[in-house]
């Protein structure tokens, strides 16, 4: 971590580019010591923390966890490394370094703002000050949640570190989750709490009360499932999580986009059908932009898009990419043929009539299926807008969707209010089939939970959620799902339970930690 923290120069920290509220002028001549004086300074420091959400495809937990799940393989080219190691749970030196750097950079930036905000003259506007504090705490919680899910025991850094403080020991996961829950609990009362329809375009992408309540429920469900605990000790109970998620459903104004395929640009039947980059379904959207315009230093493009695009060829309406995260045929076959989500989530080379056009080339782990939701399109591609297709794709990532809110509420209500659970589940399933004829009856037991978990798999295919849902059901469940045996040795996968589903801590961080960081089991 010393390497990370020493690299964070103030000029870098305080420059950002994005769309909507992220569109501010770069700051390149200010330092931390002289910077935090005005509300504008505080806002720019906050934007710097938001900016880290955009960083790097290899550091994007969506890509890592989708590949690690049973939904997909690593893919890419025959000579590519990194992605196939996530798929097969194999060791590769310094794997996950981009994620580690990304998250601790975001935490550092949030910590800097929180440590300096009392030096800012808000001219009596305490509400604005408290909102900035709350947004920084939300972001810090968001970054820590990804870190602790991926790596388990990680350093807990609550304040900016100074010389001599860099080698922080790993904290127990319980402590990390308590810190995350506390940050979210403290943030919720001070975040934006308008209804969805009331937000202006300049507010899209900002943390809101509804995003924090939704994230709180997600954190609770993962922690209690993975660690087998009844709650986040002393901070959040199941009743707290249920109250939070019900508040989002009843009061936020968010809702399901009526037709599932219209949520994403690549899935919508036409540009006029597309619900937009910040639709009523996106409770928390990570904002991307092409406005870096070929400048890799801006780091605001959605690099996952080029990574999952069909490898090295244009099959209209899709644009090309690296061919990562090829879809497991088991996922395609698991869908009911009447489920509209299948064709909205997955590109079938044969099913979409590309068999005569498609060229295998050096595609690794080819399955006949590619990711659709975030795949790049030929129409309005970055080059058409002055950008570079490698770094300037711009479709927002819907990090928390309203359908997730409904299914989390169904899960939390399963043993509390079965009628509510059924109603929430029905809303998701009815949209998936376009009718009420495919409903299934929930029961307040393991069978009902399995129906919800199955629904989550279909609903969030390609969105980086499945791996975590498997882990919180138990390592035996995860192994049973992820293990894959095929006549094609490229597709053989063995989930190693010794890892507990955790990823390898980057060796560079271990090497500079003076013994404070210990590698996770199974990765030595």
C-alpha cells in the first residue's frame, strides 16, 4: 500500500473528467495543503473520489467476478493472460493489482476530503457540507465492500496516512464490514433524497439516500450469507436492512423499465426504445464518457465494453472488442426459452444469424456466445465522437438496479412477509416474460430461496453479481455451479475451495508491506 499512497500526487488527485456532474475543468496547480478552502474546492475533491469508480477494465469487479462465476469463461485471445486465470482460479503474478490500486486510491481520496472538509468555509451551509461528507462516506463504503469481497483480510485505513504509517496490518473482515455499515448508516440521512423524476441531469451518478440504502441491504445479505452471521454486529440488523430496502421501493420513485431489453443500448430494439443512460431502473449508475477523447490519463471511458466485445470483427449492429468473458452455454441453456432476458443478455452467434460471417481467429474459449448488455455498438461508437474505441466507450454501468432492490426485498421478506416477497418477485418475473403466466410460488423455506437465487441469475446475467450470490450460498454450492468439465480442455474449470472464493492479494503489495500483508490461502 505504501507504493500506492506515495503515488497519489495532489495534481493527479484533483483532476477528473466525466459527464453530467463530473464535467468540471481539470485542476493541475493546487496541492492538498492549499486546496481545501471553498465549497468549489470540496466539490472538486469529491469528484476526484467519484472519478476512481471509472478506472480500468482489469480493475473492474464486474469483469473479474463475472468471469469467476459459472456464467462465463475468461475468453480473450490465445496469448492473453489474466482473464483465464480468474476463470480457472489459477495463480498469476501480481494478479488483481489494478483492483487493489483502484480501491485504495478511491479510499485515499475520500479520506483526504473527510480530513480536510472542516477547513472549508461553507458560509453557514451545513446541509451542503454534510452532503459532501455523506457522499465521501458512501464512496468509501462502496470501495471497501468491493475490496473485502475480493480479498477478505485487507488493511482498514480510516484517515490519510503520513510517512511512517504506511504499513497497516490486515484487519479482520468483521471490522471492515462494521466500518462499511457505519459509513452507510451515517451517510443515509444527509444524501440526496429526491424522487427519481426530480433529479436534474447534473445530479445523475451522485450517491443518493436510495443508493446507500440499497447498498446497505446488499452488504448485509452478502456478509450474513458468506460469514453465516445474523447481522453486522452492533450496526445493522436484518430489520434495519429490510426497512432500508422497503424505503427505496416505496419512496424513491425508481421503478422497472417496462421492457427488459430497453435497459441497455446494445439490447434495445432501436435507439428510440432505449431507456437512456440514467433510466428509472438505475438506482446507482457509474457514469462513463467518451470525452477523454483519446487521452488515456482521463480514465473515464468504460473499458469493460471493449474487453467483452466480439473479438476483432464487426458483426452489425455490434462493434469489435477483445472477446473476453465468453458466455458459458450452460447459462444460455438454463433460461426458459420464453424468457425475454436471454436474448437481451447474450449474443448467440448462430441465433442472430452470424454463423456465416463469424471468424474464429485467435479467440480463446470460444463458446458461440458473447456478452450483450455492455457490448460496444457500431452506431455512435467512440471514433464517431472523436474518441478511441479502446478507452472511450461510454455506456454507464448500472451498479444497482431497481430489480435488484425488489429481489433483495423478496429475499429479506421471505420469512417475514411471504405475501410481500411474492409480490416483489412477481414484478421481476412478469417483466421477464411479458405476462403473468410464468409466475412461480415462493415458499418461506430453502425452496423459496432457491427460486429467488435462480431469478437473480437470469435477471443479472453479465452484470457481475452471480459470483457473490454463489459464495453467499456456501462454498459447496459455488463449487458445484462453477466447476466445468468439457471435451474442450480450454473450458475445464475447477473452483478451489481452499481459496474461500477470495482472490490473490497482489504480490507487489505483499513485498512492500514489511510482513504486514499475508497472502490468502491457496495463492502462495
